[in-house]
């Protein structure tokens, strides 16, 4: 499909500020409605990475409408149904720009659902501003009666809250669940990490459960590693790190939680940080950066590490270790181990920075040993004294 609209990063010539827009690839004219929607994301406090992803998905929708000769504000039921099927049936362009026979890539149903969610939000935004007729947004959801409710969900005295609005254009998919790593796998990752910076990053995520955006957004002033931090104006005793949401990080890393918190760290993690500081001190360009994680081995030296840099580092580590190892797997592993070892759920919730206790449901897994112990505990076939 010819790309007419594209998501682009725009830089103001006056202030130097960055934002994402949707523009015509031929004339560079902005798509006013799509660009206004992306600006609303920034106003709501969404991260620049969210803007980037949404810009590409909205551009994809506009290109589909142009290809099918649909009015984007009034695609109709058949147009939206056709988009949903098109997303999973039409092969993606090859990453290398070269077509390899038998190697066509297709979007997963989960990826198609993500696109349809953004399209629905964009159309609802258009309805609120008078660009999209209400009849279009009425197609996006339909009444649904909940047979099963999430833990803690209040259905009302007579069950009146069981009826909700459910997305119309959404594939039913099997939840893949979260993957975690064993202690042996994490130790192997630490042993295989080629540099002190990567060892500290892996150790930090595994020991504290920080999100990767929170780790990349750390500044040197957030690292309180002494037994007492009173000299720095902090009354928290013992080594710890402060996690703060900042919208002005130069690498656009953003903490998901809007509430600041601190997370204690161990002496072993402090030692890994000390090794990393020695490695960092060998690069003069890194001396002036206040960010904790910076480029040390390829230009631009001293610039804060970005999400793509980190993704490449973990992909190299995964190839060396022979198993998947993504940053969020380390966070999930920390949470699972805390819960399995009996740490109070309120403590785990605070360490992870979750606002709702319902967010904790996905972290508690039953391992093989626990399942076997439960079955053997009620083994009626075994002769009892």
C-alpha cells in the first residue's frame, strides 16, 4: 500500500520542542484533526513514545481510508470491519526493504486490536470536536452482559452494573500471560553482560522491579547510596533510589506512575553501581550528564540511553543467554518472587508503583512445586495412619 500519510516527529524552530504529527508524505501538509488528537495526548501527560506509536496507527488508518476511498470521519460499519480484517490479512512490508519468498509477515490479532483501539479513540475525539458524526462512534461499542467479573468489581445490589459497553471491532484472543525468569537465568544474564553498565541495569530491574522507563529516567541525584541521606535533605535511611515522573527527560523516558516513590536497594546492587561509575568515568563526554544511564561505547557519547539502545542491548543479551530476556520480564520476576516468598501484597504494590491493588493479580503464579505440594497434601489414595 502506498503511504500517503505518515507519522512524523516535528521540531519547533522557535522553542526546539518536539511533538508528533500526521502529515501528507508528498506535500508535508499536516492532517489537522489527527495532529490535534496527538497534541491532546501530550496535554494528558502521555509519553512521547505513546505519541509516536499512535501517530503511526492513525496514519495507517488514514491510508486505509484513502486506499478504499472512504471518508475517514464516516467509514461506516463495513469500512471498520474491513479495516479489522485487512490488518491481519495483508502482509507487512519487509523490514529490509527486500521481498523474501515465503517470509511474509502478518500482524497478530493483538496488534490489530491495538490499532483498532487507537482508531476508536481518534474517532471519539473527533466526535467531541464536531469533526465526526455521532453515528460513527455509536458503531464502536455495543452493550454486553458480564458473565464473569474481575476481582473486586462491584456489580451493584441488583447486578445493574453487569451491563457494560464492549468494543465492537476487537478480536478475541487468548491472553499469553506474563513471562518471568528464574534466579539461575538472571544470574546467567549478569554473568554474560559484557559491560558494567549492562550488569547494573539488569541487576537494578531484577532487584527493584522498576519499569524500563523509570530506570532510564533516573538521574544521579536520585541515587541515595549511603547509610544515611540526611546530608542530601532526605530522611530515608539506608541505600535507596527515588523514582520520579519527569516530562523533561532528554531521552523522553517517562515513569508510568504519577506518584513518586522510593525503592530500597541492597549492598550488592550498590557494588554494581560503583563498577558502572568507574566505567563511566573513563568517558569524559559522560561527565556533564545528570542521567544515570548514558552512551559510553558509541556516539553520541554521553547522551542519555534511549529505548532503542536498551532494546538492542537486551536482544544481544538474549542471544548470548539462549532465552528471551526483556526488561519487563525482570520486573515481573521480582514481583512474582516477592509474592511467592510471602511479602505482604501492600508492600509489593508500593514497591512496584501500582495505584490499584487489582494490578497485582497478574503477578502471582503457582509454580510446579506449589502445585505438586497441594495435590500430595490431599492424596486420598495414600494410606494414612
